[in-house]
C-alpha cells in the first residue's frame, strides 16, 4: 500500500471524529496489496493464508469469553508444534450471524501445522476483498458494521460467505480502548 493511498477507519462514537473517516496508510499490511483506493472502503487483493484456531458455534453474547479462550488455546497448540503466529489474532465468521455465530478464532501461521482435537486448520482465502479499519472499543463495532454494510449493499458486491476481523491493536497491547484497531475483511467472490 503506497503512502499516498488511504484506508477507511471508524473513530470514536461522538464528536467530529465520529463514524467512518479516511486516514493515510503508511505501510504494507501483511498479505494485502491494494488494488484500488478510494470510496468508503479499501479494495485490496488478499494472499491466501492459513488460520489455526478454535471453531465453535455459540450465542452472540459470550463472544469475549470465547475469544480469550480460543486465542489462548490456539497459541498453546502452536507452541506445542514449534510454530508461531504470523499475524494478529483473527476471528473468522462462517455465514451470516443471527442469535448464534459460527466462528473460528485463532492466528494466521506461515508454516504447516497439524490440526489437533483442540484446534482446526482453515484457509483464509486469497483474492479481491473490501477492508475497513475500526478504531475504538469493541462496543462500537456495530456502528462500523452498520455503515459498511449499508455501503456494501449499495454497491451490490458479491460477498463470499465467510468474513473476518483482525485485532491489530487490542487490550493485550493498548489499555486505552479509543486506540484499539480492528481490521474488518469482506472477501468478494
């Protein structure tokens, strides 16, 4: 991604920084090459990646409990195999969530790993995608999803059934929720 290209972010929920806004992008993101900047999104070309994580179908309400447990389990299983995360934690959502969600939460890896009774190995697909960056608490993610979903519907894009979130900056590295960043990835068919 070139320095003069932009990406979509979502700011705090009140004041002039509320909602989605553009900020310059200064570095190449792992596995992503920009295809076409502009508009209320960033269109990118993804490289396929391998995800190792815990796969469950759960009610929407205990998501934070699942994420903490899943990331810990995935990291431990990677360590047992002498492997390491090759990027930030990822939550991959299979199909449209309702009152339940089918999710795999774990880490991308660069080297082959073996599934175990505790973790699965899945592929994050390559190809075109729409990406947005949410800045702020996880409590405000629904606002970003609402704005992005409206735009995606207006564009009549053919979305793949699975999408994911990448925790670029979160509570493990930043105590201020206003500075947390979550990359939202919608692969296209």
